[in-house]
C-alpha cells in the first residue's frame, strides 16, 4: 500500500510566489481553511481530489514538486 505525502516547503514557496495565504488558497481550490491547515501540518494526507486541485491551481508545478509517494510502513522498525 502506498500513500502520498505533501512537500509542505515546496507548496508554501509556491504560495509565497503568488502572495497567497492559506485561507485564500483554501477558498480558491474549494477547501476549508482548517482542512488545508491539517494537510499542510501533516495531520492529514491530501486526497486525490485535493492533489488534483493543487496541481490545477499551480499550473507550472508538477506532481513531483509537491508530493512524494511513500510505501505505508516505510521507516517502521519491525
């Protein structure tokens, strides 16, 4: 099983380049500010629809700019 992890630093840099606050970005892509905050703080992984919305909004960025695919359990000690 795999999960997609957000690269918070890259997304925040893209937000800075466009002078976007978290609240404004959330509104622009149809999310609540609290949900976007949970995603940015790593408390929730972005759903496929959220990933798509971010990539559509930041047209010059690729999937690899914002996200990393990680195998579930990666880094776990057995």
